[in-house]
C-alpha cells in the first residue's frame, strides 16, 4: 500500500510547509528589508542558508532517532 502523504517520493506536508516558510520569509524581506544594513539579495541568501541548515539538522535528527 502506498503512503498517501508520500506519493511521489517526497513528503507533501514537508514541501508545503517549506514553501509557506519561504513565502513568509520573502514577504518579510520585502516589507522590512530596508531596516537592515544588508541588501535584499543578502537577506534572501541569509534566509536561504538558515532554512537549509534547519532542514539538514532536522533530517539528521530524524535519521539518528530512526524515524527515516
């Protein structure tokens, strides 16, 4: 029996959550970006690195706990 939440080899809930976080981060950068000393491109880069780092740490935690 196939996994309903994982029909194409990736978890749909994780993809939707990640996409939502990316859109929220983008909206925040556009809205409040001028208040920081960094350019918008740099803020996008910092946000992207933070999200990738969080994903890697979460993935490693899942593997170490035996859930993946």
